[in-house]
């Protein structure tokens, strides 16, 4: 605990941001860093709460009070050592995580919680500045080869941990650059790609080989991977988007959100892309889906010069404060106003799209929508929608982005050829805590196993899966477990 009275003396403050009008002129990150004095004050707000619920709120089990204390004392190497012991990529989570740790912060019971996510980002950025981020792979190797399929956050975390254990790692990625969702799913204004490339370089220094433009099941057979490696980790993500199969779906101007975002990320990076050029410039845009992917479409549309941006969510408007059905320290489903919303968008809740309407040339011209109300259960959860009589109307638009989430991983190709079992949601079946599939020496982690989730959960799954792979290969593992507190007490 840095300062016993810190939580009384200082309020929560976040770093300044470039104004919306200025920042939509480019795709660069726009959140500044704290001045040294402010960083010290924010870390001082972390209180000696006895039972740090922030640990349980974080899927990685980050040792938060201890690294806050180290930041307060300006012991940067200690802060980085503590943070990196549980989190391979704080530069990613410090930028794009919804911070469930802050929802579980004890101070948050009656005051704004500690700015844990921002402190985390500052630790890793200072660590890079001070050359503290170095390769971790040992010089003496185990002689074991592991193939990791997919270079998103789960695959990268698994690869980093297995390299740290001394194994020889090859990561297979079907896109032209490693990073998966981090590179092509998240806009640069939230996560500049130089941040991803900086981490990939460190991993390559650890001896990890990235084979891009290589789709397992097409360019290389799964049988060859199994034959040439001692273990295989499937970390390809949940990539099949949820569709909206209503009348008019075939019209031109209706796109899946990830196709739109991926293309723009390639533009920003100066990478050529195939297929139709998707643009929101000069158009009335409607984003269907109220989550983070939808928000990213809003921000990208504004930067491309959309005439107007509207976002629909079929569910009702969330509350702004915790209710009796969202007690602390659970993660509350509250109204979220993202930086993209600050830049301009009309938001509507309880709206169901019934039909896409087109012109004589087959181009989208409008949506037919209707308002809906929801019947709630005893826990205030929506269970049944009812259309509001007389609310049907047309919304003019020339571009729609479907951002309604993802169903499951791609089955055609690798998974079908491997013959792995699928669960009831059509994800790869591998029990949590075990991560092993029904196919010998094949493991699965991340969204491919658990379904669509957060980047921080993907990193956690990659780390835990790596530990199980290491145990499978060596009979035991020295890699850190999720029980980070016990590990911390042993080390420090």
C-alpha cells in the first residue's frame, strides 16, 4: 500500500484525450499518458483492503495492489516484474480491456475505483522505455516442438509461455501478418499496430517462428503438424459472424463488421486487400449491434467521413448505475459510452430490424425497423421481446455493418480434417483446466474453445493451456499458474 490515506486524498482521474474533432482526422491513438505526479496520485488510491477482490475480477489474476505499491514508490522494474508474472501483454490489456478488475475494486463500493487499467498501461510503457522488456526463453532447449495455430491473443500467450519453458515454437497464421484480432480486428485508434509489432519482435527474439499466409487445412495439413510436432495448440478464435437473414439481405451495402474493420486496418498499414472496397464515406451508416465491435465500426465510419452514423441494439437500454441485480463485486452490465460514441453517433436501444430495403439497382437504401420491449425474469434478465404496435418505420441508410457477435470457429478445413469433438455451441470441446481435445496431443484455447470473449480471457486461456501442454510434454511445469498470489509470495 503506497499511501494509507491516498484513497481519501485523491479522486479518480483519467489521462487527457485529444478532442473528438481533432482525433477523427486520423487513425492514431489519442489518449495521453499521466504526468509523473498524477500517476503517483492514482497509484496512491489503491487501499489496503485486506481481501483484494480485484484479483478475482481479473481473468489473469493480476497482482494489482502490489504493482500499484511499486508504482507509487517508482520501483519500475519491480512493478514490471510483478505485472509480467501474470500478464504477457499488458500493452494490449492496458488499452482495450473493459477492466473487470475495476468493477471488483473494493474502493468502487462507494467511490470511483482505482484506475487499474491505465496504471497497467503506464507500467509496460515505462518498462519499454527503460529496456526492461527482454526475451525470457532459456538458452538450453527441451528438444520439444510445439505448433500453435492462430496468432491472436490466445495463440501469442500460449507461444510466449511455451517458449519461456524452453520449447521450440512455430506459430501458423493464415493472414499476412501475426496478431489476429489485435492486428485486424481492433482499429488503430484504439491499438496502434506498432504496439503489436513491438511485441512480436520480442517474441521473435525468444526464438518463436511465425509462418504467415499459411492456413492449416489448406496450405498445410493438420496431420503434418501432428506428425512433426510433440504438441499442437489450436487458438484460431471464434470467426464465424452472426448473420441477420431477413428479407433484402442480398442487397449491396450490407457487410459484416469484421470485413469492414479488417479492410480499414490494412489501409492504415499500407497493405493491399482483395475484394470490394468497403467505405462509409458520404453515406448514412447504420451499425447493428451495441457491443465493442459495433463501437469500433462507429469510430471507423466517422473517420472515413460518413454522412451520419446510427447504432441499433435490440436489447433495452442498460442502467447507468448498479442495480440490486448487479451487486458488487460482480461485473455490471451498465450503459457504456465509448470514445467512438463521443465522436458522434445516434444510439437507439430496443430496435429490431425487420427488412433491408433496396433501390432499383439492388443497392441498400433503408431499413425497416420496429421498437421492441422485453419481458424480464426475476433477475431482471430479458427473456422475451414484444413489438411495439405502430412503431414500424423506415431508416434511410446506404451502408449497414452487422456487429452482432460471433457464433463459433470455422469448421471447414482444419477442424473437420482433425476430427476434433465440438461442444453444444459448436466450439472445440476441451474441458477448462485441461484444454486437451479428443485428438492425441492436440490442445485448444481461447475463443475457439470458450466462444467469443474478451482479449484478457484469451490471454488467460493461452497461458493456462501452455502450462498443461508443458506438463504433457515434460511431466511437470514450472510455468506460473493462475494462482498468482501464491507464486508472488514465493518469489517476493
